[in-house]
C-alpha cells in the first residue's frame, strides 16, 4: 500500500502513551529491583505491596523484556507518517492532477497520473521490475539506494511495484532517476506506443529515451501494463535537501510539458513544506 493509506487512530494514541509509560515503568522497575525486602524500614509496608515487590524481583527478566517491547512499540508507532499530512498531500496531488491534465479530464485518471517517489537507502524486501531479486551487492544491491513510490493521485492504481535504482555512485534509473541525479525537471515526450506486438527496435528506443532497463519495458508489456508516452519529473526538497521526486506520466504523447512543470513549481514547494511535518 502507499504511505497515505496508513492509519493511526488508536494505534497512534497508544504509541504516544507507550513512550511515557515505558519510561515510567523502567524508572519504577529500577527502583523496585534495588529494594532489599529484609530491610526493617519496610516492615510497616502493606503486605500486598511487599508481595508485589517480591514478584517483580522474581520475574525481573520477563518484566524487563516487556518494558523493552513497550518502548520499541512506541518508537515504531511514532515513526509512522502523520495521517493529517498524508491526507493533505493526497488532496494536493489530486488537485494537481486535474490542473496538469486539464485537456484530458474526460480520459481515465489512470492514463494521466502523478506519483510521489521517496529516496530510501533500503527499499524493503520486494522485487525489481524484471522480477530479479535483490542481492547484497551488484545491480540490485539491497542497500544500494532506491526511489520508491509512496503516494499517487486518483483512486485507482494506488498499488505499484515500480521502484528505480538510485545508487550513490553511478547513474540512477529512469526519468525519475535523471531528475534525482541532476536535481532538475526533465521532460520526455512523444514516446512510441509499446505493446506486445511492438518490435525490439522500438522497445530499445523506448528504454533509451526513458533511461530504463529494457527488461523493465518487456516486463510491463508482457504483463499488459500500459507504458506512458510522456513523462516529466520534479525534484522535491525538504528542509533544503532533496527528499524525492514527483513524477507526471501520461498516455498522451504530449500529455506532459515543460510548461506544466514550471507552472506547478509552487505546488511542489507546498508538498515539500507538508513533508517537513510528516
């Protein structure tokens, strides 16, 4: 699923409380295990408190494991993206889609999309376009740097496995990778329509013009997935540093233009400001 669909609700509330609960329990636990029940100063304490201290000391290892688990739960939950921010980002992308493809409002929204990619050092355990698995090193290095989709306009095609290599050394993959490397806004249009019957020559041409692996092109075509005929990308900056890339792709050969990218530079700045909160 893409990031904006992650819900917090009760989980988020419990995670926030767990952060304080874990710290409090750890402090209390430390005090309890250091108590000496043979100390005469404890003789006046109620029996149920003394028994509780005894049980705590007896089962101290398991209690410590539980406290550590609570603390880890708090860390994981508190690192989830802010639901409000991602809902607003989704709204911005949907509105951006309507304005960017104003001449194609009667077409299917899947034919003219906007996708937000985030740079991640580790892409998770997923497959590359060509179904080759990741490795510890080499072409699909597990920790080699990747541009991963986290949000998409529209209500269809919200699940996507399209990820692109973005290594620290060497050239990144695809138009999204070109944008990431150069931190500029490239546009590639009038791409050939590629279907199962398309010749190898045309497939190679498509791969070259989009800075893509030919195997990725074949994988999309054989899977019956339409390839865009126009692609544009805009770098997204957060706190002054490049965070990811916003990609526009269209089934119309002139569906994405440099003018469109230039006109929405302010929108991309707003996205960056929202991500500062996310």
